[in-house]
C-alpha cells in the first residue's frame, strides 16, 4: 500500500455530508470535555455528518504505532464493559475480519475499532448505524 494516509474524514458518507470538522487543539479540547480530561492521543480529528437520513460523528485518534492504538481501544472498551457509563449493550462483532466493539447510548449506536495506527469511534443514528459503518469501512479499505 501507499504510505500516505488517506483523509479519515471524507466529505460524504452514505449521503451524509461532513458539516464540521475539528482538528488540532479544538478536537483535543472537545474530546477532553467528553472524557472529563482523560485524553491520551496527541492528535485527534472529529467529523460531524448530517443529512436527510440522520446524523453521525467520527472521532479519529492518531497514534505512533498499532500496538498503542490497540491498547487504547482495549482501555476504552474495558471501561464501557464495566457498565458504569452512559453506554450499554456492549458487544463485539467482526466485519470483514476487523474486530469492532458496538454499544448503545444517547439514542445512537457507537462503534469502536482500531485500524493500523488509528483508533476510531463512530457514532450514528440507529436507523443508519450499520450502513454508515460499512460504507465508512469501504472508504477506509479502498
């Protein structure tokens, strides 16, 4: 493959358009607020998507190597599995060989997975959740 990483936040997924993108300090601050200050990645990007079919958000954290991304993923999913957060129904499934952790919360579906050196958290309205995920993974795998 080519080493230049493709933009993890495409302009459009599933006819939902990228309305707003946070990078750098703004993205880090947004994530810090969500996690009450516990952010380990130096670099984050967030994309907010919306359209007639609903809304979705993609959070991407960039790490130096694969092992760190995987460790962060485990830390995150372990925390949710404890069951003392707003997220429920944690479950793992495989999509094209990629391990994905799914949970529910705030009337949306959440998918957490790491791929190469990035950690992804996708949030999507229930009606479009799986479709959004699969179209996004198609984009990443292209």
